[in-house]
């Protein structure tokens, strides 16, 4: 029997609730004043949130509600992956365009559902509003650390190898709307190696690696241009493919540092389902540098997306 379109706010909430099954770690989900979550004794609770706005991060009509819902959850999953955490429960707050509110809400949930199921995440609550303005979607994701603890940005050390989990650049050709959060890869690497620092590449490799270096006490790094994996999409775009790999952002691959010995071991025997490339080395001298194939060294500055300085809108 076909679904009956929900009527009104509470009808829509009921429709969402019927399609949001709580996992064992969600003692109480949608339907009360708060959700109640269960966590292991001794684990850290990880919390991340992202807001996506029509006209800033996407354009409704050019991007479907399903694609927007997928991305809104995926970028939060990527943040949990960057901490080598286990995602548990999602909370979604939306401001829906009034004249198409129900259809958009249903599409958003349809886009999120494959990720909820894949990563065993419960949709445990949120807030639903309709107004005469554009679509706004805010996802808050709750996770927990493993028994090995969570990984910070701040643990890099001089001599560390710098690795990434996949090719970079060119995401604006479409991948920015359908990223693959590296949750499983992060947990696998964390289980078999000692990661010193990690971040997900959302604002561009140069910018995000720069965050690791700053948070680790003002360290530096040199990247080898010939070792940076460049995505085929970056080669299809105008301009220098390497520049796209360094600066484009929204790749949502992981950038991590660990001792050179650990890196050698991982690269020689990479775990199944994991892709790794060593792209450079952490150094005591501050600053980010790029070694060209001819041996010349250039200074690098991250030009990643800055919400308070940029007016870029993802297509």
C-alpha cells in the first residue's frame, strides 16, 4: 500500500519516527523531550555538527533533497572518522521551504537512510520548521571513541610520515554532493597502527594539513608533488591538477600522521579495504612546503573554503 502523505508538523514527525529505528545504544529516540543514549564506561563522547544552507552549500533544484540529505549526514560522519570514532546517533534540525516542506523532508530522509543503515546510526531526534526562506539543514552527530581512544589533530611529531586515504581534487564536478566517509578505514588503521594526528580533508589538503601542523605546536612539513594522488576529476578541470589536489577541498579523505616505521609497515601490508599514499614528512621547521619533481622547494599557503571570507557556492 502506498504511503499516505503526512499532514502537518506532527504528522511529518510521526512519519519520520516510523522510519527511524533506534539501535541498542539509543535507549529512547524520537518522541520525547530528549533522546537517551548508552555509552561504554570509559569511552569519550564525540559530538560534531554541520549546517548546510541553500545558496551557500548547494542550490535546491540543481541538487535534489536526497543528495542534500546524503551530504548533510556524510560530512558529519567524516568528522567522526577523523577522530577514529564510532558514530552512534544523529539529530537533524531543518528549516524547510513552506510550499514544498513535506516533499523536501521526505527526500532528505531518503538521502540519509543509506548512510544511517550502512554505519548503524540511529536518527534519534531533531527539530522541524517551515518558513518562507531557503532550505537549511543542520545535522548533529554523536559518536564514541574506541578502547584505543580518539585521535586529535594535535599529535603530529617531527619525522612523522604524512598519509592520505585517496586521490584528491576536482570534487566540485559532483563528488562534493556524494562523499564517502572514511569511518571504516579510520577504525581499521586505528586498530593496527598508532596514529599521531588525523583530520578529514574538507577545506583542502594544504589548509587541513596546516591545521594539524598548527595544533601540533607550530610544526612544518614538506610534501612531494610526485607522491600526491590526483583524482581524475581534477585532471578534467581547467587549471593545474596538482593545485586542485592541494586546494579544492570537499574530498573528505583522511590525512594522518604516524611514525615512518609504522607508515612503512602499513604501506607494505595495507589492510583490506584501505587505500593509503605517503605524500610527505612532518618537520620541526614551521611552514608548509612543496617539493617539485625537479627538486625545487616552494612555500605553500592553504586557500581552502573560509565561510567568513569566501562567497563560493557549490554547484
